[in-house]
């Protein structure tokens, strides 16, 4: 039997279980009531887009997540096996790559749950859907920050190879990675706990996360989680290209500068391809939070697939293109490396740094 109670200031109704206690704000009782009401209405408006009782196989998500799961697991486990068995060749950039591979592997381990859901099976507990969604968001921003650190580390290593202060700062890579893990998962858990009572209990992966359509949170996410890292990557990429052009090593053809250009371009392209669609749809969701269409919800789900695709693209762009990795792991193609003289000039060490890191 459930019991209803009006709180002391008559602004909320408290319903005491079973199965659990719920708190509802009365209309006009607080400045946040209208925003909460819009959020709940927006989430509930997603129900006409699918019928939970007559779910069929959603072939596109099933195929995409299955492909990502299979390839991503093979690529990232291969990378982790290499990183942990070749500790002597581990650089500061490799530390970031190792953490990136771990984050990607954690996300991949949650994809079978999504595949099971889109195969048409019902009955997934809501807490499991929420935890899987939390891991996806934490991995997304963890990957963004780690990719930014990799780009920044390469830039300073190439431009300041002899600076003791820079080398000392680069040795703090493990602490930086620990901070990224704490910030990404900590922020995701806090948002999850603060908004958990507003999430629809029947949509699972078809629903929209509450925080995705709140303008204040969206603005913070766009600036801190995407905008600033993108600007840093663009500046560092420009710094890498500028250093390569000025390098006498590249001019004497001891290092293939075109390979470095392709690596930088591929890194930026993968970053934008993986994360730009998701953040673009976040803007649309916040602007049209009162009338979210089924098409927008479909685009949102596809943007999550693109974010998950990053777990496959990261190893291709960052691990399998490094000379050290290609010399020690057979990945099915002819290995081409250009050994450099370790006693050559300072600029030679610059060229070697970018190709190996």
C-alpha cells in the first residue's frame, strides 16, 4: 500500500512505496519546476517512436555494434598486449595510448548489452541500461581528453626535445591519466545520481538522457568536453606541421614528412567524425526540447554509434601506425620502417619523436 504526504512547505508530494519512494514538485512551487516538467515531457514524448511490447530487430544498430564489438575487441586487446609486454619501449605518449585502449576496451565490453536490446529482447533492468549509458559517456569524454593529451604531448616533444622542464612535465603522464579517469567517471556518476529519478523506466537505449537536453549542461559539455579539446588539437596540429616543415631532417628526406602529415590529418578527421555528430545533435535537442521528433531521436542514437566507432578507429590511427608497434606486431601488411642514426643532430631526434610517439 502506498502513502501520500505533503511536505512542510507544501511544495512537494511524497509517495512512500512500494516499490520505492517518489517525490513530485507541485506546479509553480519552485523556479525549477517548469524546467523539470519540460524535461520529463520531452523524455515521455519519445514513447510514440517505438512500441516496447512489439519490438522487432533493429538491424542497423545490431550490425554496427556487432562490427564495432568484434573489431574493437581484437584491435584494443592486441594493442594492450603489446603495450604491457614491451615496457622497455614505453614512452610518455604510450602511457596515454595504454589508458585510451583500456577505456575503449571497457566500452566494448558493454556493447553486447546494446546488441541484446536491439535484437528485440525485452526485460533489461533499467539500472543496467543506465550503467551502460554511463560507461559510454565516461568513455567518450575520457577518449576526448586522452586524444588531446596525445596530440599535445607529441607537439611539445617535437618542438622542445631538449627542454628539461618539458621532459619533466611529460613524466607526469600517469598522474594526468589518473585525473582524467577521476573527472570523467566522477562527473558521470554525479550527474547520473542527481537525475536518476527523472529517467523514464521503459525506454532503455531508445530514450534520451535527461542531462542531454538541459541547456546549461549542454553548454558546459560543448565548451569543456568538446570545444576546448578541439581547439587544443588544432593548435598542436599546426605546431606539429610547422615544426616538420622547418626540420632539416624532413628536407633531406631522412623522414617521410608526408607520412607525418597523413597521421596528423587522420587524427583530426577521426576526432571530428567520432564526436562532432553527437555534440551537434545535443545542440538541436536543447533548442527543441519541447518538441523532440522521432527523427531527432534516431539521429541521436546514430551519433552514439559513431562515438562507439571511435574504439575501432583509435587503434588504426594511433597504435598500428607507430614504428615500434609495426616492428614487433604482424598486423597483416608489409612493415616499412626508416631507421635513423641515433648520433645525428637535434632535428633528427625531433623527426624520430613524432614517428614513434
